[in-house]
């Protein structure tokens, strides 16, 4: 009996020890499992934080310094192109135009403000030389207006210009674009019902009725001459034409606002009227919403970046062309003002 009891005792001790080992193993395994779960949870929190950061803030970089601005700001690029290219559904035949008019609209719906940044078409900057297949081949320092030359479609040309403007302004996020050939300004003026301006300088070389100091509602043909005229007008500089383009834009917006007071759908009607001659990724609803909110929003004005005009041969065609060199410090200063970026 004693021998049997001794064997039972030994078996009991062995079983107890085995149970202790099992419990220890399970506890260790549980701790490891918990550790993995905790690491996964931390990773999810980090990813969620990064996503939230992207939702709340956008980034730009000037030199080696990075800045953030609120994602409440929306930025849209409006382009007016000339007739120097060749529109075609065939990629091999398509040639983009040059951009005569470049204006960024900067809108903050939360703060109820809006502003514009007008860019000189002759601004020297880095341009992506996009091939007919839509793929990048190289880059070159050229006039900003030439970005629209490249690509195999009007859409790709517009997107290439958007990219050039974004890089010029520190990687600024541009939420959409609207491109219209300046040949269609007459049609745009007609769709709005005529735009009224006060002639600031003698423009009788464009039209006998465009005398300095006269306030006139531009006919469709006059509107085209007013925003396009350059050679033989005033000093012949693009900066002078930019002032008229700026003046026309301000008057056009006022006219659209007036029309919308009588008919809230009138802005969408203009958008639809120009649909077959415009290239855009902005919906008519978005444009209507923006214009509607401009009724009560604060207009912060039209900004320009300081720079110096020269002539040069960067186009490498053996001829000298206008070149506009932006003040690097003023680029950063202007963008900070537009987006209320604090140091």
C-alpha cells in the first residue's frame, strides 16, 4: 500500500507541475498576444492621426522650411489660353496653346472669405515637358504660359499647367481648374449679359469709344479687345494687360452676382453655355456654390507677386521673349498672406 501511495503521490506532483507549466505558458502567450494587439492598436492610432492631419492641414515648402495651412482653404486655377496651338482629338496632331491669363481663386467657406492671386504668364519657372503620350520626358526653366503646350490632350495641358503653378508656389494644393480659350471671351461676355468697366487709360487704339474716364458696358467684341489687346496698346507690356484682365474679372464677378440676385440659377446657366468650349474638372454645382457664398463673403482682393521683367532666349528659338522673374521672398510672403500662415 505504501508503495502504491508513493506512486500516486509522485503522479500527483508531476501532474501539478505540468499544470503550473501549462498556466505559465498560457500567461506568457497571452502577454505576447496582448503586446501584438497593443502594437496594432498604436499603429492604427498613428495611421488615424496621420489621416486626420491630412484632413485638417495642407503643406507647402519654401527653401528648406515647411509650412502648414488649413484645409478649409480651397484653391482653383482659372486659365485663359491663346490660339497658338492646334486642338485635335488625335494625340499626334494636338498642340497645346499658351496661357495668356492665369488666376488662382482662394476660398475659405468657413471663414467666409475669398481672394485671388494673378500670375504673370511670362513668369520663369520649372515646366514639365510632357510628351504626346502624357508621360514626362524632362523639365526646363521656361515661361509659365508654355506649360500648356505640353501633353496630348487639352486636359493634360491644363493639368501640366496646374502642376507648374503648384511647384512654383511651394507645392500648393490646387483643387480644380477651369480653362477657356480667350477667343471665347466674347461669348462669355454675352452669356453674362455684358460687363461694365471704367476705362482707366486711353484705349482708343483698340476702340474709338474706349476713351480714358469713360464708363461703358462692353459689347462682346469690345470685351475681347479689352482683355486681349497688347501690342500697340498702352506700353505694350503684359503687366498692363494684366491690369485690364484683373479689372474685367472684378466687373464680371459683380455682374454675375447681380444676375444671381434675380435668378440664382444664372451662374449655372453661364457654366452650361460655355461647357462645349471649356476644359475643367470643377462641377457647375461647385462654381454656383462658390459664387453664391461670395454674396456675403469678404473680398480680400487680388494679389500679385513682385518681380522683374527682362528679355531672354530661354525658348531657344533664336528670338528674345519677355521673361518675368519673381522675387523669391515675395512668393513666400504672398502665399503666407493668402493662406494666413503663421510662423
